[in-house]
């Protein structure tokens, strides 16, 4: 390139860099919201532990303030089969695949936005040949053949003097951050739903087992009554009453079996499979271990742990950047354009000093009247920020409510299990006594029948209360964020990487001013 072309290119680059470095970034600079002052879970403070409850699924659960949450939090239930299911779900669930793709898209959009920080450079090369007739000039005898060879670089650079492009990139990166925590929320929802589905399956199996035990007991009792009736020892009404009680107990099985089948279908779907491809693993409550220590995150840490709160903060950040974009659009827009190339009659004469051509231009544009469109767009951006701020606060309040509700539920679950276990034990003893007295003629058969019904009800209630303790334990880990910060949920391929990282630092201003 000739000395003149070098001077032209150097002047263009110097002017562009000077204008950018002397520019500023208008609009508010975003700062992550601080943890809410004075926030907590209980007015009287979190209790030290749940009440004690006997039997399977019983025991005291201690609440440990500030205890960290493991990344694989579901392993606290001590089930290798559950751990295997979680791994299969993470590998096959389509919701996770969709969330990962959304993160890749958001990151690539952010990197694409960074392209606005750089000039657009185009190149073209042409060879034209034209035959000219003198008839157009009034001379029919004149003809001429002309050749023209061209080669040029075209540069267009909208200068980001007031930081509109940088605010756009900031907004795109905030939207990528939102998708990053939407992905974490998808992981947390998937693992929590799968754990609760497994607990529900286990509860249903235990309820079916309890019902089958009652049916066998009532079938045995019916056989005794039928033999006594044949010998004239009891009235036919007692036999018919027992048959009705047996039929009622048997009628409980089909709904339980239906619910179990539907629960298995839900587990299969969470694994990313069709209903005819269920997992081999099956669960009973006895397969699960109730953790004795439960974490209670400090209120100041909860907002950093909850994916939904972090996603809401990213939305607030994007809205903040939107104010800067709207503000920059109200200010003058500067653009540098340039063409540097060669034009010659023959291609062989290209790239000589005499064939050099160039054109450098700068432009400044300012909207003088637009009916108030830009002003109202800025006001809309401010309103969007106010909306995002209110939604962020609402998300934080719901997060604390979620934890508080779960802590209260765990305490109530322990009380309920203790009461239901005692009721089951008492009703079983009452049934044994009533049966013995009936054999001795001390009570009527109606007393035995009522004792049977009471025992069935209390046993089912105890199974449900036990399942509630497991389910609400899982809900606490979910409410506290699920320990995602100890896992590498993000595939490096989903994060992507910009192609111009080293160049980006050259065109970003050294200082950012707030206006």
C-alpha cells in the first residue's frame, strides 16, 4: 500500500479510537441488589430441631444454621437407585436439553452483539469491459472498447461515543445470565420432582401393602364367621356384614394401583422416556433414609443461592442496560466510512501509486423531531426497570416464604407422624382386644368391624405422614437452592466463546461515566 493510503488508514483508525476513548456510557451503572435487611424465616427464630417421632421415618431432624448444601443433595436419602435415576434424568430429560440450547443461543447473541464494537470491513474486486458507440454523441463512426479493473476495501464504523452499543452488549450478557440461571432452575426442578415422585411411588406401594394386609385379615375373619355360621354360632347378618367390609377394602386397591401406574409414568417421563420404557428400579419407604441434619441457609445467603432470584436479578440488570440504550439513542450518532482501493484500465496496472483511490468521510446525525418517540421509549425503559425491580422483590419475598413454609411443614410432619404412629398402635391393639372378646361372646361383631376400619385408616394415615416427612425434606433442599454452586451443570460448549476477545479490549473505553 502506498504512503498516501497508509496515511489515510491511520487517520481513520486514529479518529475512531480517539472518539471512542473520549466517549462515555450513558445510563445507570447496574449494581447487584443487596440481601434484604432484616429478612428472616420465623419471627421467633428457626427451631433447633423437629419433634421426635417413633418408627420408620421417625426420629429428630436438627436444623443447622449456615450448613452448606451438597451439590448432589438427593444423596442424603441414602438410595443408590435414586442416585442412578437422577443421573439418567440429567442425561435424557428434554427440558434440560432445551434449557442448554437456550443458554447457547443467549451466549451467542451476546457475542454477536459485541460485533457492533468493531468496524464492518468489506472487500470487492471487479473487472468490467465495455464497448462504447459514438452514436450517443452524434458521431456514428466513433467506437471504443474500454476496460476497468477495480479492487477496494469498504469500511463502515458507527462510533459508540455514548455507549449505546456497549449497553446493548451489557443487556445481551444479562439475558445470557438469565438463561444460565433458568438452566439451573430446570436442573433443580427436575431433581426435586424426581425425588418427590420416587417418594410418592414408595408411599403408594406401602399403602397398597397395608391395604392388602387388611384384606388378608378380613378374608381370614370372613372364613371364621362362615364356619361359625355353618355351625349355627353366628347370625347370617354378621357374615354379610363382613363380606361388605371385605369388598370395601378390596375397592381401595384399584385407585391405589392406578395412582401407582401414573406415578411410574411420571418418573419415566422425567427420565426422558416413553411410558413403555419404565426404569427397573422400584421403591418402598424402607429404601429411603431420613437425614438427621438439615441445612438452614443464612437469610443473607439465600438470595445468592436461589436460581429464580438470580434470574430475576439478571432481568433487572437487562432492564437497567435498556435505560442506557434508550438514553444513547437520544444523543448524536457518529459514523466513519472509508473506501480504499485501486482502479486501473488493465488488471496488470493495479496496485500502482497512480491507480490508488480512497474516500474517507465522517458523519454525525441527530434526531431533531420524532413526535416524542425517543423520549417515550426512554420512559418505557425506565418503567420496565421499575417493573423488573418490583418483580425481583416479589421473587425474594416468595423465596423466604417458601423456606419458612417448608420449615413449618417439617415440624408439623414430625408431630403428625408421632400422632399417627400412636393411633395405629392403639387401633391395632383395639382390634386384637375386640377380636378376642368377640370370640368369648363379650362384644357384638359390629365392634370388631369398627376396629378393623379404624386400623386400616390409621395405618394408611401413618404411611402418608411418613412420606410427608421425606417429601418436605426434599422441598427444603429445593427451597434453599439445591447446592448448584457445587456442581458443574453448565457444559463448556453451552458457554461458547467470542472470536474477538483480544480486540474487544482495544475499543472499550478505559473509563465509564454515569449520566
